[in-house]
């Protein structure tokens, strides 16, 4: 198997299976949105109101998001408070976008068929 061009080395650095696994679950996305709203830290039980799953499942989802670098947790007494690491998430996604553009600049991208949208992600489809 041929190795990837050197221009794509930066892309490999930012393609984290853990991040995509963390962001690839609808319940984890709902948790991320719930934590983003209001911009304040929340307990597991506060976050759990966003999803139709057990508290223990919400805890596992929070752990997955934390391990992916998306959330930060801190203990306060008996409770654990969670918040979104917006700075880290933005940096990761921005670096990934930059690496994609460096590896596959728009002028090298295959031409699109007329009338086809560039991305259907907002419709729940795959681009």
C-alpha cells in the first residue's frame, strides 16, 4: 500500500477516531448542545434531562466526551460539574479544516455536478 503524500501528514495528526466517535452519537450531541446552552457548568443530573437514557448512560457519554477532549470536568463536593471546552473544540476543528484544505485545496477538489449541494450535513445526510 502506498504511503500518503507528505502534504497529508498534518491531516493524519487531526483525524482522531476518539473525537469522531464522541461526536458521532446523537445522545452525545444532545449532551454537547445542552452543556453549550447557558454557558455554565452542569451536573450529570442536570445534563441528563436532555436525553431519554438512564443517568448511568449519560455518565458514560460524558466520560467519552471528556476523554475526546470536548468536555472538562471538575469535582465540587460530591458532584462533578461539566463544561464544554469550546477553545479546544474550536482549535481541533479549525486545525482539521486547515489540514484538509492543505491536503486537498479547493482547486484540486473534483468538480461537482451542477445543482448538487456541497454538503447535506445540515439535512442529516452525508456529504
